[in-house]
C-alpha cells in the first residue's frame, strides 16, 4: 500500500525535485502539488491523503494556518513541515499547529522519506537541528514573550492580513475568503487596532517581519 503525499511549496523547482525523488520510492506516491496553503487545504479536504509535506512561507495562506485548517478538517492526516526556517518562532508555531514532523530543507531526501514513513506509523519526527532548537527553548533563559502574529491575531485576521500584505483589494479578499467586503473592512480595522498600525504599508512591513509573507512584498 502506497503512502499518498501532497507537496505544498510555492517553488515549483522544489516540488519537481521532490516528486522525482519520491517517484523512485515504491511505497510513496505524490497525489497532488500545491503552490499555496489554500490549495493544499482544499485538496486535502476533498481527497484521501496520508501526508502533507508543508512549507511555511507560501502565498495566499501560510503553512502554519494551512496546517491548522487541514488537521481541523482531517485530523488523521499527517503534516510534515519542510522549511528553510529552524528558528524558535516557526518551530513553536508549527508544533502547536499539530505537525507530526519538522525538517529543514537542506536535509537529505532519505531523511525526509524516513520521516514520512515514521509519521504514518504515528511516530513523530524532528530533525536534529529542530531538536536542538526545541531543547534550547526549554533549557535556555526564557525572555518575556512580546507576542507574535499567531498569538495576537485570530486565524481569520491572519488570513486577511496576509492577503492585504500581498496587495489584494478588499473585494478580492472577500471573494478569496467567501466573506463580504464589509466583513473584510471590519477585520482590517480590528487588525490595525490590535497591532496599533495605521496604514497598508505598516501592515505589510509587519507581515514581512512576522514571516507571513516573504520580503519581496
């Protein structure tokens, strides 16, 4: 029986490379690719999937919130974070979102393949670099948490903030999220109030600084 996998990464080159490698494994099968978090969520909701290999930085919907939505809809699905980021903030948020594994992108493919097999057998997997990050967080000096975008804003507010930072207008955001323009405007006001920000430019800079969108926005 093959393990059904979805590759969620906004870089096609990475998806192509992973698919090519996975195709050589008899027990693994890529059933879909997604260039953003929302497409990944939509596919998993509609199809039987065993594992989602999830990047964190993606357009439309980031990998952290995509993971939460996937596991809310399909709790038995396993999600493995595969990211360039190994900093405490991203590791902590992905673990809290419910991922079963976390690897950095420079890992060997054999490690990823092993991780996929392990999580499907209900065994969590963290790469050595991620284990070091987690241990440092628990054993090192604890600084006061000033709060991140994931603790300050609700999931819907983060969705709106990311789309605002990506340059979408209110009507486009409403269409994407299936909500009214009035509701989008209400979310924007609430986001600005919570963050004490006053313009789209400030919202965009904040979204970049918190890792919701890459720096090119």
